[in-house]
C-alpha cells in the first residue's frame, strides 16, 4: 500500500511473502492468486504492496531472463500488486521441515550470497513501478556468530564492496539493508554500526526488525538516534512483534507450545541470559522477563498468559516514521503457531495477513501517515 507522510512523501507498506512456501516461478504466481489478491480485496485497496521473497533458483532464473521479469511485472500489475522491497534473508528451502541454522547459509563470506543478492537487485530493478524513487533488499547480518574470526570478517567486508559496486551498475536506485538478528555476528545496533563502518552508505544500510530489536532489549528511539548519528540509513523496517513473558515458570507449559521444530526461536532475558532456541531456555532457570524471537501475529493476543512486544513495535514506528519509507509486515510463522492459533486454510491465512496489515496501517495513520 502506498501511504502519504505529512511532508508529502510516499511511505510503502507491504507484507512479506516468505510466509508462503513456493520456491519456483509457477508456485510464486499461484500464491499471488491464493493469498495476495484475497488480502488486497479484504483491505479494500486498489494496489497491495508485497515484500517478495524469491528463493535463489527463482531469483537466478529471473535475473537471467528479461522476458520472465517482464512477465512477473505484468502478472503482478494486472492483479493490483506491486513491490518496492525484496526479502533476501532466506536463500532457499525456508519451509523445509527443519530450517533452524540453515537460514544463515550461505553467509556473507560465501560468493553465493553475493550472487543471490545481486540477482535480486537485477530483478527488483525491473519490478519497481514507474515513478518510485528506490527499492530495498533486506539481508542477513553477515553470518551466525559461530564460527567467526577476523579472516571471515575481512571476506565479508570485501563482499560488501563488490555488492556496492554491483548495485551502482543497476539502472534504478536499489539499496541493501543488513538486518541485525539475535545470535548472529550482528545482533544489535552498536554491532551494526561497527559492521558497516567504511561501507558505502549510499547503497548499504540497516533493516530494523522490530521483533529483533525487542529481543535485544533496545529502545527504538535510542537505536534510531545511534544509526542517524553514525550516518547509517534505515533502508527498511520490518513491522514485527516478538513473544514476551513475565514469569517463565508460570508460563512454561504455554511457552512449550511455541517450541516447534522448523525455526530457531532465540530467547533473551532482560537480565542478560541468552539462549539460541526456546527449548534450551525452557530447560533453564533464568528469571524473566523474556522475549522470544517468534514473530507473533500483530493484531491478536498469543495464548495467555503470554504477551507480545507491540509496545516496542509502536515506539519503533514512532521513531522510524520520517526516517524510513519501506515498511514490511513479516510474520512468517503463521503455519507453526500452536494449533489453536494456526490458520486452517488459505482463506483464514489471507484474513490473518489482512488483519495484520490493517493493524500496521492504523498505527501509521495515528502517526499522521495515511
């Protein structure tokens, strides 16, 4: 959706299609009809924004074939869909039975990651609607933290230099956004600033994922102020909410229903305890409060007595409006929610996504963006 900031600039709001499992071109087109068009209809908008996720083989095929790119643009346009942002964090197989640490491979020391990201940039160049100023691509924050050493950091920095060069060769302004995430080499704002020291900030910046920021127990206003002072642009914002629990002992059995086998759910306590996955946290005696990297639906409450970090989300939007113009709702966990909260069919998933976008739109409207 295209919204308007009080200063007259355009603000884009989209939902991320990494919630859908399609990893070939035909499957991607099918998901437009199964989900994106019904979401658009439920919201009553003429054009719906998508944050497309393209698995690496699809991205490579599109990057190599301008006719295929033109077809995708037409297929989206006739359905009232558009994209200004791509999610380039998962490389492929994001809906395998077990993803866990695989989502961090290949990392930014591996040329496949560079090639994939440049493929996405070539694709986005042709998908951007006319008159749009720029496009964005979010990516992983270098790598999972282990193993990591200076030689790998040097390799990653070399890849970023090649990335900036490649982005400069695009016909449109495409920027890449590193997304800090718990457990990674870059987990918080200070680490992001250090990681991007010397980077080409005209083309490379940060993606602020508000669930990740909550898990780092960071203040959104402080994070944005630090990035601004360091001259690092917030290229993209992921409008997301983490699970939150005050007393893990009391909530143990309920939390256990969110400990599912596909994704990592890094858990952080306000007191500094850190766990790479929720089952590990549940075996601990670390006191609360905890925040858990489980992207919860924005508009609905989780199983009681759990909460979500929507207070951080709302503070984050207030800090980021006017700083960032690409906002993406990224709840990829709909199909791994506890059964009682999980969509039962395509229609209920579309309804849930539409409700999330309506929630995000309302939050932005309260800040004068409508």
